[in-house]
């Protein structure tokens, strides 16, 4: 039940609220499809990987990762988030397993519509493993749901540059075409000479402002 609710919530997210002006229904539908094909499928990929390598002699961390993957596979996203956060508190800051935990955390948070937390998890994972194409793809998808359309385009371009898996090429290319369209529309709203780098910077400042505003609201 929880998994079904989360998937429905993502598919029904009002993406056009992120724009200063309305976005067409076609773009809205395309973005829903990207989320289904992106975050949901990545959850299955991560789960299958760890189901495949699990053995009775696996370390406690590997067993925990397998359990997290199982929860994501079953749609128990909230439980997966709880276990990811518990494991991150246990692991050293530079432990190699942190990347896998953060990747699962980002996926689970996205399926719960916690997109800022999903973006942050993938960002932290990329800081540890910057040549991982799938992490760049996942953050590109999360970026669009936190109004970072310029960042989303740059991320998918980086994912394509690093990708070595032929089976992902078509999915990445589809995301690239959609990302270009979204970023271009957002850039045009700001003037004919507004660059992609300026768009990324402005969107980042906007998100920082939202974060500060949220912290102030909580304190009050």
C-alpha cells in the first residue's frame, strides 16, 4: 500500500508549479513518464544488484544493504529511508559502502516525493563517486523536481559522457532531449542572452533561499 501510494504521488506531482508560467500538458505527461522510467526502475536495479551478491557469509553492512534493497523492491520506501539513515550514521565518512547507501536513500526519498532530500543524497553520493553515470542520471531526474532545470541538463550530459552500459543509452538520450527542452524554456523566460551557467546559478540561489526560509519558519 505504501509503495502504491508513493508511486501515485510522484506521477501526480504538479511539475508546472516550478515554472513562472504554465507548462503544456505534453511536458507534464513526459515528466511523469521520466519519473516512472527513472526513479522506479532504478529502485529495481539497485535491489536486484544486492539480491544477486548476497551470501550467508556477507558482512553485516552487506546484509543491511541487501535488506534496504529488499524494502525498496517491495515498495517500503519509508522503512528503506530509516535503514539508510541508520547505516549512514554507522559508516565512516569515506567508507566505500556509503555510495550504495546514499544511492538507495535518494531513490527511496524520491518515491516518497521528498525531492530535496533525494537531490541531496545523490549529490553526496556523487562527491564520493563522481564517475558513476547512473548517479548523474538519478540526480538529473531529482533535479527537475526541485526546480533545477539547468542542473538537470548538465547532469544528464555528464551521465551520457560517462555511461558505458549500452542498455542505458536510449533511456539517457530520452532524458537528454527532455532536459534540453525544459532548460531552454526556463532560460528563455529570463531573456535571450541568459546562459545555462547563469540558469544553474540562479536556480541554486533560489533553492538556498527556500532552505533558509524553511529553517527560519521552523525556528519561529
